[in-house]
C-alpha cells in the first residue's frame, strides 16, 4: 500500500514534521555541529591558558601594557613635584605604557565531503567520525599557533622600556628524568617570581612522555604528594600542581618545530593567512621555525595566563550543504582568530641542552 497524506513517512531529520523547515537533514546537521564543538574543546589545551578577547567587528584589538611605579622616601616639607638636579622627577613615578595590537588572521577552515552513497553503505556513523576529525584539525592548529606564540614571547625582549624580558632556561636542565623535570619546574617558578608574575594562573605544558615520567618516578613520590596536598598519585595518573604551577600534557608540543601545515606538507598555506609576526627570527608568524637546535633535547613551555593573547572575531562555527550535483554533503568547520605576545616576562621556555 502506498503512503498517503493521512499516513506519511516519519522523517527523522525533519523539525516538527516539516511544519517549520522542510529540510529532511536539519536535525542531523545539528548533531554534527555539536560533535565538532565537543571535540574542539576536548583536544584543545591552550584555550584556557591565555587571555582571549572577542570583538564584534574590525581587524585588530589592542591590549594595554603598563610598567611599574617606584617608591621614594619623602623629606618633610618637600614638594612632591620637586625634581632632581638633572630635571628628573624626584618623587613622581613615570609609569611607562605601551600597547600590543593583535590582528585577526584569515579564516581557518577544516572541511570534508561525504558522498551520499558512501554514507548509505556505511554500517557506522560516518558523520560522527568526520566531525571528530574536523574538530581535531582546528584544535591542533589553534594549540600549535598559541604554543608558538608562547615560545616567541619567551624569546622576546621587554615590551616596556625598563621591563623584563621573556624567560629562557637552558643551563643545567635535564628533562630526561623525573628529578630533572621537577627541578626545571621549580626553576620556572623561581624565574616567574623574579619577574614579579602573580602566583595564580601559572601553568606548564609537558609532552605525555615527560608528564608520566614526572609522576611515575619512584624517587619523587614523597615530594610530589607533598606538593599535591595529598591529591595527586601515580594511581590517578595526574600531576595537578608542582611548585604552584598547574601541569598539562599535550602531543601538540612536539609539533611546534614543524614548518607550515603538517597535513599538506607545505608552508605557503599556513603562512599566507597569518597577520601576526610572533617575532621569531627564522620565520614569519606561526609558520616560523621554533626548533631547539641540534643540541636540544626535550622542552617544557609555560608561564602565566597574561603572557599571550588571542583575538576572536569568529568563534568556532560549522556549515553544511547538500550538493545535488555532487550527490553528497559538504561539511565545514571554521574560525577567525589571531594570536600575539602581551607580556613576554610571563612566557617561559625550558630547553634541555644535555642531549
């Protein structure tokens, strides 16, 4: 018996049975979009570890940078406007100021095409897998770009005249053992203290190998548990904090030395859309060579949340379109952001030169 108006087919993808939208794929596409958002959040490490500003329009955003004030003992009766013999202010502080401008890069896109016939033949949810891969691609590019910016900050001079430079630690660093990693993290904390960086919101990013070496070293169990306040343990496989520094792990740390888009094997596509020079002498923008040199071994990066910034014009968005002439659906995930160094004195790079 043929279906009639009184007994129509129940289309799973229709919204309210088609009363509002006759697109039979409408609900399916929303599921796909949600999976991309979830995957992006899951695989992204750097998003919560630096300053992010959203703008509604425009191509750049400014981040103010200020110096420090000085204190001087006052002699009774002297005017606070009094000057030294050379003309410099005796009591008044000249708080130096600067401005960091971060530009929006071109739109970064991850896309794929799913043929209708292939989806029909598949015995598993192809869209879910494609969604995860698009989310991973964007998260990886975001992480690598912001990690390179953090390293550039560690290699950069002071933003404000008389201010502090970025922090690079190489002397006597051994990142091949849990003991060496622990010493490096305490050295990072000491350097940040020396640059007057607040103790809150400090972080360090390790490779997975370093991360598990740190928490599995039998000689460190007592020290680590003391630092954790009894919360961390080898059984949990977590190292929440060492020397007041929150610890994270990421496979993306190993990719900061790669030039260009590793997925395509070229450098032009990655560099052409970058509008921010992150001050690496060997390259431009996030396409620069951030290798540690032939003598370099492992590396840890980190610092404080105020070290670098991201300007966001277009947050992660998704689009999809069924193309009749191609008998399939085009899926696109994209964002428009830019990254830059704000406070180099809050950026740290630790390089093992013992290799």
